[in-house]
C-alpha cells in the first residue's frame, strides 16, 4: 500500500513557489485561508516512472508549519468599519472570493511505505507544482501504525484539525510500552484523563496488558468500573481485573530495602552512624542463607555488633552510635508500610489483563520514594531473572510476561536537581528495560522539574497545554520528536487536546482525546457549588432545631449551674 491519489482531495489548494529556509521545506502560495492551518497535512505529486520498486506517481506528504499574509487590500479599507472589503475588491476587479494571499511553509514528511514507514525523497517540488489537501481516508492509513481494534492498537482519539472522529489516532502499544512514554501537561489540561484513556485501551480484550499505576493522589480508583463492563468483555470469557490497593494495603518487606532506602527513611545521621549502619548491612548479608528474611530487630542487633570496640585491656564495649541508631530504627519499625514478612511481590502486582492501582495519597513523601524505588527495583530484577531463566515459576518474583508501570507526579520521583531514591533506578530501567520487557510511563505537570536524562529516554510523548515558560523551554530540548512548529501551539491547546509524537505514531499529530469509558477520578472540585450545598443544608438543620418543641421552651438563665428565675 502506498499513499495514493484516489483517496485524496482532487482540487489543489495552492501552487508551489519554491524551497523553504531549509532543505526539508517548501513554500506554496494560496488564497484559501480556511484550510491552511498549522499542523494540517498536504501533499504534492512526483512521477517516478524509472524506479521499478515504486509506483509511477508518489504523493509526498507534508505538514504545514508556518503561514504568512503577503498580499491584501490596502489597510485604509480595513480601518473604516463602514466599508465592505468584499465590495471594494469587486469594484477594483478582484474577482477571487478571497482577496488575501498567503505564503505557506510545509515541512516534508515523505511518502508512506507499508514496511518502512515514511520515506523522505529529499526532493523539493518544482515551482508551479500543485499542492493538495490530504483526505481523511488517506490519513487514516498512514498516520497511525495500527488501526483501532487491532491487536497492539490503542485508540487514543482523533485528528484535531478534522471533523470529530473522521481520522482516528491509534497508537502502537508495542512501541509505547517498550520504548517508554511521557505525558507532559499543565494543571487542568487533562493529563490524568488521557492516562485513564490509555489504561482503558491497554486493558481492552485486544491488548490485555499487565499494568501497575503509582497513584499519589488517589485519582485512578474509578478504573474499578472496568470490572464486568461490557466494553471490556470478550467471547472467551475475558474481563479485566482491577486491584485498587489503599495505603492500608501497602506492605514492603524490610529485607527488600537496601542501605540507601534505610537512609532515606531515617532522620539525619552523623557520618559515624552512617558508617555503622553500612557495616550492619554487610553483617546481615553474611548471615543470609537462601531466602532469609530479616526485620528491623535483626538490623538493630547487627548495628550493635558493628559498633563493638575493645579497650586497652581487651574488653568489648558498645559505642555510642548503636543506641542512637536503635532509637531511629525503632521509628521505622512503627511504620505501617514496612514489615518483616508481608510484602507486595511482583507476582501480586502484575498479571496480564490486570491493572493494579497503588494509592499513596496518605503516605509521606520519603516513604513514597522508598516504596516506589523498591517496587521498581524488584520488578526490573524479576523480569531480568525470569528472562535469563534464573528463577522458577514458584518464585514470588517470577514474571514471564512484559509489564508496564505508570508513575503519576513523576517529577516527585525523578526531580531535576535533587537527590532521589527513584531517579537512578528509573534511569537504569529506561535505558535497559526494553531488553527485558519492562515499560515505564511518566506523567507530570512540571516537565521543567523532571530529570532531563529520564525525560530524554521516553521515546513517545504526549504533550498538552503548558503555559509556564520554563517548562516550555525544557520541552524544546528534551522532546525533539514533536517539532518546534507544534510546540508553538502548546499555549493555545485546550483541555483534552494533545500533541502525540515519537515511536508510537508514524509522524507527530495533533489529537483530540476520546471520551473515557470509565469515570474520571481527578475532576476539579466545584468550590462555589459545595459552599452553596453546605449553606443550604446548614440552614435547613437550623430551622428544624428552632421549630422543635424543646427549642421553643423558654430557657432559664443559669449561673454556674444554678437556675435564676
């Protein structure tokens, strides 16, 4: 299949003037202002009869990246509101319906090859060549790598510049989860809504993904509506599983923590205390046999063993650091989230056709960091060991299938200029996880605060309305796939409109996100309506008290419990 002319608009909208500022651009002239929108797709035709591997006529697709008004009626006409510009144009013999002339710049994408994607011929059109608007049918075939409903497709929405639903945008799930993705948007732009649509697509019968969501605000609990919903059911009996784990359900085994996890959870310590704790970890490792699981009490015992010294007479004594560390470690023992035996193992969190929502809205920032770091580290290790055949199916870490992890408020877990337990683990997973089938999706409203190395490893990007100049600048260097022309549109995007770029689509597109099947759990509270509701309920309650028989009786004045008649 090649991008063919029979599916395209038969009427030209402009004529090529010549090459643009760079070798991949050309300029055409048009009077049709309504169809030459920034981001719109157009094409010109090239005849290649001598190439045996290509059809005689190729259509070279391009995307409008700039337009400029170059000719119009005199400004004095527009200054007088009583004068009709159309009437003046008719008087001077200007018979074209649009008296304005535009110069439009197009970035060449290329012709579509079904096996190789878009191929850029590196040829600019000759002056005088006609330019056409690409049809809906042709764009359906070439913009998305998959078609809606196919195995491995995620129907996220439709092309923004066309009629609603005319050109569906379907993402390639394989590329999306293996090369990682990022959803970048300002507050209220619809990033969590878009993530919810994506999770719905991953759990539909033609995908049946294994998904884990780190949910710091408790916004994804409404995904439980997928249970038993007809849209997610299949003839073979499939229906998705949804596990919503509240903070009370979160349990991390203490022995799965490393030295730096413990440092994050404890109050600030002196250099000597840190050294004693490090020695204690080495002692515990020497004591481990097989699946030995230690708790805080074992670590405290190891701390006292590490802090023993001998005096001049050879008598052992305990140093001053061990009791101080014992007091700090007892704080960890009182945490409800860290346990000697109970644990959220990879087998519990992941299963094809299941989404697990890990709600952490009542957990402190330090504990969230350690929980996220531990789960990520164990999931990565589980996939590596399973892939290499180092663990058996009865092991709690056995994961014989790819998994996908979605992290909300990613700038908290991988901040740009601050230390973080998750940052190094995320860098490792994003650079090596593709080989072992561990995909990561990052969601943030502050891309400028997200670590640049982490962001640059996300090969698929969903970019929504961003107004903050610092965040816009970070995108120019961290998200090159979207193109500078589309990034200029960021402040003008409205809720639910998104730029999708990278490995999951054939070319960057402006998309309108589809309606969710389940309810959105992150809606902004309507404060005025809630104030009115409270006030009205309070008024009703007050009237009922005033009208009650007890309230209507005359009250006697009292002083210190003595009635005064």
